[in-house]
C-alpha cells in the first residue's frame, strides 16, 4: 500500500475531500498441498461369496487400507475372472479407490449357471478373491 499526501481544501460543510484514487489488489496464490500417499497394507472384499440368479447383477466393494489404518486413496484395483468366464462379466475392469479407500465393481451373471472366481488386485500386488455362484432361481 502506498500513501500519497496532497494538500486538500476544506469545504464549508466541515468535510475534507481528497482526489479520487484507484488501485488493484493482487489475489494471493493458493498453496497446493499434495495428497499424502501411503503404503497399502491390506485389501478386502465386502463379501467372499456372491450369489446371483441368471442375468442378475450385484456389487462387490473392495477396500484398500494403509499401514497406519487410513484408507488408501487413488489406489488402482484391477478385476480379473480367474475361472468361469462364461458365467459372469465385470464392470469396470479397473477402478481407482475413492477418498474412503473403496473401489466398487459390478458383477453380472450371464444366462448360464455355474461358479466363477474373481481376483481383485491392487497396483502394489495385494490380492483378494470372490467366488460367484450363478443359480437358476
């Protein structure tokens, strides 16, 4: 801030008026704090066995946790059908964990009945498996 002193005449109403001045205030540059990363220690599925009827869908939530117990944010988790490919499909094939350390996958049964196994694997090699049982009714 720069102060400029100029002689100012006094008006008869008792107020003193100066020259009109203008200035531009600069905005502060925000400081970006990077999201802390952690070493993922565990991976877990919301269920170990998913039972579906033909052409039915169900969600499996994968939780990735850090060594300190906090959620692993932005951890890439891939889903792969290890057996029973003709019984199910998975969407998405890969998902990133959210702020709660969760990645959600939808498993859809085909018209055929049988058992399938799905392996979920985090980028650092942690794995968990879910068995899917597709029944007629």
